[in-house]
């Protein structure tokens, strides 16, 4: 294992220390308990948005803290859920007096720990609503999940619900918008090469020189099947068609197409995937009206990509377009 | 070799086709000869900025085309200079009537081809000035270079000169600002793992499980030395100290610190490097007043990072802060 780290046990803290120093205009890193908040938190009379989960998926979630998106993010150890205490502390720190929405990726540990944190925050007088993201169409239940996993679609939930909170929606309305995004977003990923968790020291799984894992999870959980390497267009079809089918994509639908890198994939390859995924969606009569291409929901240095499709309406399009000022998304 | 590509001979074209589809609001991809221009090019009465070079370093340069930065970028084949014809065509397309600045990384092929392109553009009535970027302190001459190589510091030249052009500076003034950035920027990189050029099919070089290459070039050219893997802080010192020494960094200097990923390195590791690089600069009495952390000047999926330090003054700071609207940099 060769990584630009010092002590594997301190990699999350050291990385966040650098993150806080580099971006003090946008975020504040609270060291103990460990969470990241908007530099101007709490924002009075705004619903707060809090997310989090295991580290190793950066820029998710810490890179999405800032105006128009998250008020706080809680990073656990690599690929391991944060405990309830920091989540509760972040929830209180994010509360501007109108309650807090928890955006939780559907993994058993995350769901349980955010639930306990919501109870702790409630005891401190903070009203909490929760939305669970489960956009991965690859498998129903998996290694760490009852039901579908939450993956790159989480970015869209955080962006759009964050914009709703920013324009002044109340907690129920922000939660409704978030649920509407969850209902309309689907994803699927592929791995070409595994990643290595620092404290483990060896790759999470092994693929031979000619193998890929279709339907990979963002922690390296098994997907639908292993198969032989194939040209990008063929792989893009393996990802895009199940996503479009599951979404019930229809002619005339407007969609956001997100092609996401898993951390170790050159952005040039993501555009090769985007090109064909767009063509596939258009061949079904859909219109790709918004696009995002880059490594946003990663698995350390895993090589691979995922395709996410979000069916848009006029309101979610406007909320997607609304200004955002975070480290990783800014417009 | 496992890559998300179809035909290795068509990877640049297919990737740029996707890039153009995804970002039609910002750029137009001109297919033959192949170059990328601002969607609103040419911008009347503004000095044009054109850069380019071998592909494989994305988002450099195509991701830096847009308001406040480049007017056009010319991508060659992977790690291979573009020929003079597309550079000349892009130069004409970028000319708004006040001439064009060529920003050229110091590689023999790029320097020669941009020189010929400048003559061709001149024959069409476009005045061209050229600035050559040579920020890499690792080696004096190298595999593809007489003199130092141009690496991640190129981003700073393009951003700051682009802002000078945007505010209305004339060609001589934009060239002067660009030269001032070149004079004040230094970089050095390290590789943990090599990358594979698609048409070659095998890694550019080999590092054992415990080896790193200090002073690596962005095409995998040899650096200063190979040595055993070390903790991130120690590697950060190997990069930052030569950069600061060569720059003659003095107490009281204001600097931009750019920690750049080579393509296959998780952003979390870049922040571990940033944290210690910043500390090293501050221990010399410098103030890190601007920061950028991410994979901006890459070598396909190479694992590693580079440290770039730019000495700032009031004017270059203001130009760095000026609005920019490109695919890869936006504020």
C-alpha cells in the first residue's frame, strides 16, 4: 500500500485539518467531536441540512458544506458510520431555529446512528426530519444494507434540498423536496480496480487484469456480477439501461445526467462514458437538460465510474441551478 | 490495461465529444482541426488567450476555457504536442481584434509547434505573443525539454493572465502579467504509481511496492531520484522545500499554495499534503493567502501529487480572485 498519508489511524483527522485550513472562508472543522460546519453556521431562520457517513467518499459530504447545500457534514472513520454523538452535535450546530433535515445514505449503520442522533438532538429541542437516499439500482439488499444502497444520487438530494432550505422553505417542505429527488434518482456503478482502506492495508477485493465488477458499491461491496472487460460504450450500456429502466424513463422526460468517477479514474474517461450515456438516454426520447461530470462520490482511489439519472421538473431544475458555494460545487 | 475507453486511437476525440455535449453553455468543440473555444468566441476587443499541449492532463487545458481564463485550448494526442495547424486555427478563432497570447508549457515539441502556429496566425493578421511556463524545479533538462518543464504552475499563469485580458489589458500588458507569474511560480511532483498511455497499453515506467519517484514529470519523465516510500509529511518536505528554496521564499511573502493531484490520488490525501506544505511555508514566515487543492494538471490515472507555490502581490492576488467561469475552475 502506497498512500500519501502518515498514520493510518489519523488519516481522517489530518485530511480534515488541511481541508479546514484551505477553506476557512467556507467551512469550520470542529475537531472533537469531529464535524464540519458552514463558517457562518448556524444560519438564523433557515432549515439546517446535515449529512455524513464513512469517510473515503470525498468530496462527499464535507466538500458539499456551504451556502446553498449542507450546513454540516459528519465524517466517520474510512468506510465506517460516524457515531451518534458527533451527528447530534453537528445537528445542534446546524440548527438556525427552524429544524434540521438529515440526509442519510441507506446503510444500516448510518440509518441507526442518525436515528439515535435525531433523538439526542430532539432532547435538546431541535426538530429533525430524515430522508434516506437509496438510489443504487444494482442490488436490493447488500453487505451493509437492507434495501438499496445510497450512492452518487445523494449529491442531487443535497444540492436541491439545500437550495430549498436556502430560499426559506420550512422543514416539511425541504423534506418533501428531498423525498421527491429520492423518488426520481437512480444510479449504478462499475469498478475496474479496487481501492485499499488505509487501516486494512490490502485491496478490498481483487479483480484480474481482464475483470470488472458491474454494480459495485461505494465501499467495494459486490455488485450484480463480475465479467470480462469491455469497451466503454458497452460498459456504459450496462450502467445506463438498468438506471433508465428502473426510473421508468419516458419520452419527453427532462433529466440531469451525472457521470461520477470513483476516485482513480481520469476525467477524460468520464466524458467518454458521458457521451454514450447521453446518447442512450436521448434514444429513449429523454432530454439531458443538466449535466455534471467529475469525481464527486468516490471510493478512495478505486477505478471506475457510476451513472446517475435524475428526472427533473421545473422546480427541481430551478433548485439545481440556484447558486451554491461549497468547496466541491460552486456556481 | 483496463480503461473506460473504446478505441485507443479515438480516445481524445470521443472524450472531447462528451465534453462539448456536457458543457455547451461554456465551450464549443471544433472537431477538425480539433480545438476547444469559448462558446462566445471571439470576444471583441479582448486579448485572446490560447494554450494547449498533449492530452492526458485534463482538466488542463480544455477545462480552463471560458470567461476569465482561456479563449481556446488545443489538445494534441495523449502526451503528444498538437501540430501547428490546429493551434493556428484556434488562435484565429480566439482573436477578438487585439491579438492573442500563447501560453506554452516548456516542452520541445510544444514550443516548436506553437512557434510555427504563431507565424501562420501572423500571416492571417493576428498578432501573437508567447509566454513559456517552466515552473518545475525538479530537473534542469529532461526527456522532452531543454530547460525546466512546465507543470501545474501553468494553471496560475492561465488564470491570472486570463483575468488581465478580461479586464481589458492590451497584449503587451497581458504578456507582462503572465511573465510575472512565471517568474514567481515553482512546482515539484512525486509519483507513487505510473500511468498507462492508451495506445501504448503498458505503464510508462514501473515502481515497486515500496518505491516512489521524486521530481516526476507530468508525462512520467524521470525526476530527481527514486527512493523508498515514506510518510506523507516527509514526502511533502521533499517537494515543498526545493520549491520554496528555488523561489527564494522570504518571511512576509504572500503565496498561493496549490496541491495538485496527478489523476489517481484521492482528494483526501491531497489535503494531508496541503496541511504539512502550508505548515512548512509558514515556518519560513510566508503567509498562505490563497489555496487550491484538487486534480487540475494530471497524468491520466497516475498516483501522486505536486506542490506549487506562487508568490503573490496585490495585483496578481486581485486577478486570481477575479470571476472565472470555466468547466474546471469557477468562482
